[in-house]
C-alpha cells in the first residue's frame, strides 16, 4: 500500500514545482517580447515612408499583421501544449484544421447566401468543433489502444485526414464553383470592433483562457500534468492515464477545429491543402512557450507567448524590409535563439529566487 | 534581482513609449517636408521555389527600372512572394505591402477565393491590384493578366492529338489538386478530348494524376502511373513539373507522346531527346513586366486596361526553336 501513497506525493510535488517554473518562463518570454517590440518599433520608425506611420508599432500592423495571422497557430498551440504536457505529440493538427473547415464549408454552402445568423453561426461554430473533437478522439483512441508512439499515430492520421478531405471535395476548394457561403458568417468573423477586425484575436484569447482554466484550475488539468510528469506514478496513484490521453488528444483536435472555423470565417474559403505544414509552427510555438517535450511542463499562456514571439519575428521580416527568401532561415534561427535565451533567463530567474 | 528584472522590463516599456512618440514626430516632420514622390509596387507570386515566378520577379524589376527612367519617378519593386504556397502567407504579404505604403500590388493567387477579401481590403484602401497567372474572380482587382486556363488545356490536347495521330490512351498530369487554374486546364483538356473519339482518357475518365508540385514528386507520379498502366500512349501535362528533373520520364525517345505547359531551361532538354513533342510556353517574364506596366499606367496616368482579362497566348516551343527560347531565358534571368 505504501507505493501508491509515495507515488501520489511524488506526483503532487512534481505538480507544485512544475507550476513555479512556467511562471518564470512566461516572465522571461514577456521580456523577450518587449525587447523585440522595442527594436522593431525603432526600425519601423526608421524605415517608414514619409507620411506613413511606424511600420511595426501601429494598430493595423499589431492586429492585422500579428494578432490575426497568429490566432490560428496560438489556438492550436493551446491544444498542442495540453498534449505535450501529457507526454504526447500531435502532428495531425494541420490536417484536422483543413478537414474541420471543409466539413463546415460543405454544410454552409448548402444554405442560402442570405440565411439567418441564428442558423448560420451556430452551425459554423459547432461543425468544425465536433469534427475536430472526433478526429482528436480518434487520435487518442489509437494512442491508447494501439500503444504506438503518438508521433507515429498522428503521422498516420495526418495523412488520412488530409486524404479524406481530398476524396470528399471534388473541386478541392469549398465553396465550389456553384455555391457561395452565407454572408453572415464572414461578416461575423470580420466584424469591426473599434475600427479593427478583432474577432480572430478574441477567439484566440478565449481559447487561451479556457486552456488556462482547464490546466490550472481543474482536477483534469492536474491529472494532465501528473501523467506527463511521471505516467507510472500517476497510474499507481489511481489516475486513469488512458482517459487523460483521450481527453488531451480530443482537446487538441477541438482547438484545431476552432482554428479551422476562424480561418474559414476570415477567408470565406477552405481548400484541401490549407494548413499544410502548420503543425511544425504550432509545436514550435508550444515549445518556445515553455512546454517540455519530455512532458509535465507547459502552460496555455506560455503557448500564447511562444506563438507571439514567432509571429513578431515573422512580422519583423516585413518591418526590416528583409528579402522573403530569407524568412525560413531567420524564423528558424530566431526560434532557436528565443528558446535558448528563454532557457537562460529562466535559469537566472530561478537562481535569483533560490527556488526549484 | 527580482526588482532589477522588473525594472529592466519597465525601462524597455518606457523606451517603447518614447519610440512611439518620436515616430509620430518624425511622420509629422516628413509630411511637412514634402519628400520626392516614390511609388512602391508589391509583387506577391505563389512561391519563391518555382522558377516561373523568378522570371516574373525579373520582369517586374526590369519594368520598374525602365519606367522609372521613362517617367522620372522612383519606382521601387518590393517582392514579398512567400517561400512556399500558402494563401494565408500571401494575405499577410498583401496586408504588409498596404501598411508599407505600396500603391500597386501584382498577385498570383494560390487560392483566389481565399485572397478575395485581402485584395478587396487593399483596393478599399486605395491600392491598385492586378492578378497575374492565377486570378481572384469576383474580387475588386483591376484586371487579370495571364493564360486562359481552359484554352490552355484545349491547346495541350489539340497538340497531343496531332502527335498521337488521333488515337491512343492518354493520362493527364494534374499538379496540385487544389489550384483552381489547374482544374480549369484539366477541364479544357477533357473538353477538347471529346473531339477526338479514338483517343480515350485512362480508366474511363479517371486518368488525372495529382502530386505535390515538386519535380521529384511529379516524376514519381509519372513513373508510377506509366509502370502501372503501360497502355498510356500520351501524356497531357498541364504543368511541366517533372521536366525540371533529369531523366524524369520512364519512356525512351518518342515511344510515348507528351505535350506539356511551360518551357523553362531544364525542360528544353526533353525536346532535344524527343521524349517531349512540344512545350507550350507561358510568358512568365511578362507576368511581372506587364503587371507593373498596367499598375503604373493606372497609378500615374489613371488609365485602366480595355478589358479586365488580358490573355497571354501560349508560345509553341519544339526542338526546332528550343535554342532560341533558351536564349530568352538567359536574358530574363541573367539580369
């Protein structure tokens, strides 16, 4: 009987120490964001054309150039963080994103262009969330039942989900040439608030908030950390690890579905190859945000901040007027530098606090 | 240490605020000064890695230089083509160009429907937009310059039928199955095929082979299809993707007839080996050159083109004129 008690205390101790570290990491990420912002604001001022505002520090750029494009990555990064905390990985999110958006577009295009908002918006929101969740549940079930490494499972489903989209959509783009999407959904997703289209950013913030509540304020979130910190100890302490895994993959699928919904509303179109390769940026956002690929560590706020760092660097290429062909090198190198800097800053902060 | 860290963040925030104030001051000063006119033209093609768009970039740069000298303006060509095909990256690039102060943008749409809103937003902010190569139908763009995709498909099939003496079985190499311009070309091939009753599409109308638009993937698709279906006697390639790779075609000489769109330098060698009968060349250089001309004409002279679809006819390239065409490419890309 002593083993479960010991395991439980071990798991709880891990949870407590793992909560302290992310706060330090988030603080160091905020420092990096402020430094990047200050540097880019200077260059944005220097390189602005006469009579034009600062290229970086203006509301249009901060919302349209950074917050809106990053929203789909950050939403998925919250789900990816939950999976990574549980010691897993999900590389099928780009395909789930596309499949959810295609499913939603396929239903919406059957409605009249002037269909009522009361009918269109619930359908446009619920369908991608349901499809995304089902895809995630399928991933989770395969991981739990087959006991294959999640990388392999989600590599397989990444191709399967993309293939289902390709087979189901004859013209490969929805709405197809004979249909249009109801106008009310794109009006909703592109609604102007204070002169800016803030809806993708608001959905992103809502997802981060929901992710933070789940991870930090719920019993399920605590189990999530425990499974990733030490799966065996978690199992001995009575946690049904299979259920936890099912839940985290479902959450990851759900967030990919939400991201698909945001993208469909923003562009009023979804093609079968949409979001190809997005999974790498999503995982990069989560890892830069402090999620440990070994499991047991990460936060929803960290996912947001990590994605924001990458988005600012990507936007900085426009601000600094650098050639586009250098983008991959710059973003890749910057991710490494940001992760290294973050790790150093966290270590220093931890040292200065004398904590774990 | 903790206090020092917080103070550091505070100083950085203060610095940012000071920069905002100073940037506002600078903008006001430059407004008053009335600097010389500069016209920024943005180019957003589908991807950096495709040589046809490198030719378009070269054309745009040349047009910028020529028109700067001719009109006495400072025309700057700002190329913001994404590394890989991604409509969201193209939308971001269009937004960045608008914020930067571009007065005209030429874009080749990876997904015309997805780019409709970003194009409309740019036009609403006073930016003139031209689509080249791949259109965004229904958007507020001024005009489209490029190939008529349906007609392109018809021409490919017409030339292939001639090469096959009007009989045999064909396969179609389709590229990215999500690209609307390629779907238009496939429709053109099938439309013309109806006029040649002794030529059949493989598997009773299921003879399109899609693939990632990379030379090795395209070559793999052709090789696998030909091995599995040796009855194929003709290939209608609506894009020349496999021909960028060496030894990409699994047949020798003219055992299988092939007509392909595009005639870039690596593709010309297949004409000489006889493995490809004819290449139908798109004037990729003019995608950039003509687009910049159209934009500047509108911005400087307020002159719109007569039609909102300007069609560039395809140039047939065979073994006979392959060298001449190769020289053209040297001139375009050597600049």
